[in-house]
C-alpha cells in the first residue's frame, strides 16, 4: 500500500507543478519544459536498465518519434497531438522489431547495436534529404499557437504518465522479473522467467515514452533537423541522469533529471564544459557512488541513523 | 573496363582495413584479457592522431612519430588502468561500460578545449601522390598507412603466437583461474595489456593521420566501426577482428562508390553489418559456445 505521507508528498508535488507556469518567468518555464522532457527520457531509460540492459540508443527512438510526427504532419496534416502520439507509437513498434533482433543477446551487444541504430538513422535521414535535394531542416507549426503554458501542461501530463508507469512497474510482479533478470539471467530462466520477453516489454514501454518526447520536440521548437534529434547527447542524458540520481530506484531518475538539467542550463555559457562535467560525473559516480544520490542517502541513513529524523 | 574499377574499389577498401584492424585488435585484446569493454578506445586513436599532427608541424614525419606515440599512449594506458579500470574490474558490466563511456566523454571534451574543433590534416609530400599499378590506382598515403598497420599487426601476431608474453596472454584469456594457479601474475598482465592496447590505438591514430582529417571527435567515428568489427569477429578473437576489418573496409568502399550519396553512408554500413550478423551468427565469425 502507498503510505499516507507519500500520497501527500505527491499531491503537493503535482499541485506545485500545476501552478508553476504562474510562478516563474517565461525563460524558466522553457527550462521547466526541458526538465520534464529529460525526466521522461531518464525514467524511460531506467525502466530498461532495470532489466540489466543498457540502451545507448535513446536518441534513436527520440528521433524516430520526432520524424514520424513531422512526416505525419507534412503528409496528412493531422492535428498536432495525434502526430505526437503516432511518433510514440512508431517508436514502440520500431523498438519491438529491434528488440526481437538484439535483446536475445546480453549487455554489450545491445549497448553497441543501439548506439549503431542512432548513427545509422541519423546518416540515413541526412542522405535521404541530400538525395532528394530537400533542405536539411524542416519547419512545422508550433503547437498551441506558441503558448508555452499549454505546451508545459502537455509535457507535464506525459511526464506524469511515465512516472506513474514506472511506479506501477516497481509495484508489480514484473519488477521482480526485471530484477531477477538483471542480477542473474540464468537463474531467472531456471525459475521460469523468460528474459527476452521481459526485456522487450521494458524496451517497448520505454521507447513509447521516448518517442512521445521526440514527437513533442519539433512542435515545441517549430523546427527539426536530423543532427538535432539523433544527437548522441540525448542518449547521454538518458544514461547520466538516472545514474546520478540513483539507478533502479523510482525517484533517482527524476531527481537526476531535475538537478542536472537545471545545472547544465545554467552552465550554458561554456558549452564544452557541459560534456566534460557529464563525463566527470559518470566516472566519479561509478567509482565513488555507484548507487547515485538516492542510494547514497539510503546507505548514509543506515550508517548514521541519528542524522535523519524519523519523519523522513 | 568495369572490373578494373571494381578492383580499385576493393583494393582501397583493403588498404583502409589495416587501420580498422589495428583499432579493433586493441579493443578485442582488452576484452579478451580484462573482460572490460572499453568505450574510450577510440580516444586513443584521436590522441595518437593529434600527436602525429603536432610532431609533423615540428618537422617529424609520421612514420617516426610512432616512436613517440607508442610510449606516450602506453603511459596513458598504465595511468588509466591503475586509477580507473582496475577499481571496476569486479564490478557489473554495466558499471564498466558506463565508466569507460564517461572517460571517453572526458577525453573528448579535453581535446575540444585543448585543440580547436576544426579539422586539421597532416600534409606530407606523398599525400596527394597517386600510385598506378596496371590501371588500378590508389593514394600513396593509403599505402603508407596500410603498411604501417600491416607491419605492426605482423609484429603483434608474432608476439602473441610465439613469445612467452603471448602465451601468458592466451592462457589468461582461456582460463583465468587455471592460469593464475600456474603462477601467472594476472594483475601485471592487465597493466601490460591495457598499456599495449592503448599504444595500438595510438599507432592506429598515427596511421590515420596520414589519410584522414583529424578532429577532437575522431575517436567517436572509430568506436562504432571497431565495435562492429569486434562483434563480427567475435568478442576477444584477434584473427576474427582482422578478417572482420577486411569485411567492413571493403563493404564501406563498395557502398561509398556505388550507392547514391557515396561515402556519406559510412556509419550505416557498420550498423547494417552488425544487425545482419546478430541475426545470422550471433557469436561472430570465429565465435564458439
């Protein structure tokens, strides 16, 4: 059962998130939208990571979502929100096919193939534009006539949906299957868990949300080009934020996304430093706190209980 | 004559495969001995290439800068092995991959800060010299690059097949516990292997500097290709890696010449090869189990 305290915490968090557009400047609202986008990516990546698989292809599915939405608008002039959901849907279908091919293998094969997928898609889209003599970038109308508040509420709803999905998974029987596959795949098979099946389920759910975040991208910015959506830094974001906040935990990716997105936005004045900091965080986190912020707080609490009042 | 053109395309592919083999061999060696997948391996190539560039600016030809690149990269390898790789040797694979990936990000951004993001190149007097043998033509630079790689690979083959060091390496790769019982110091071998792999990357970088542009993200361009080779050849197999680099080099060359849009398809070729192999033969060309 969900405790009363947790319910109250979430109730106030959602109220706060709902009132946010009325409290902050337009620039900070833009950052908040960016934070929510990264929360979706981080939470989705974490769902796959729970099965012990490491995706380096977040940008690939983000891009599939973004380009599906763009092409749907160009070809059929569907309403914006339908385009965005079709982006998520196609990303899910793509991940199903892709997962059937490479999720039978373990660890490194999946990591490398997902990295390759992103690069191949980026190159393919650039080449398709080049061969058909289209300009590389595409303009689309900005959603809700450019009203950032509505865009914020839209991505907030998607973000909440991804968080609720993650929590539902962690409360369900599926989570035990995921954990058993991650800790001992052979053992999991022995007790009747089908690893490939659960890996694919996790991968498809995760890609669906990433695809929606991708579909949102062009309609929020009004412009899209292959290098921007098939950008490896989107995959890096997906990896670093959950790791920083706490892998396999429910709150970790959310905390990681909020802290790191705001940090990197405020550090924008030296661009290359951004990547340097991400790299350093990865190395330091793995060496000194492999359990992330949430995990470190938990082990601190075990070691020094007097530091933490009972109420927490 | 169309078949002459086809031969030229093939030969050019083979020539570039030499460098691919160098990079991939280092990667597969580290995996075979340490069981660590090193995402930062491409950065060794980038560092080697920049070393060659700056030494060239001060008047040292690329072939001689090998003498500097090998010890420099070996030192870097030792350092990284001691402080970064060694602590995670027993950690889960996911941690190892994330660590080396983070390391590659750090090295890339340091390169971006130290060197300008512009593309530079080593322009030797044979850079744009064509060689024609019976109407099959290729750049002399590609030839030099290939022979550098070929020579080092021969040396490596000798080292692994016929020396005491090579025997120990193969023993560790085959069965770590048994090798340690026979008195082989695994820890020392780990250091030597990682340093060795780093210098192989550095050599590949020097060889590349003759034929390609050098830029801070050069390593990233190499890493996907070398992973493709390592997966094709089977993780840990050196012979497999050499054969797989030929496959990748030649396919890239064919696609670059015949496909509409040409060499722009580069990364896609590597990816498609990986997917085909994962479907047909998941353990690679020489992989068993």
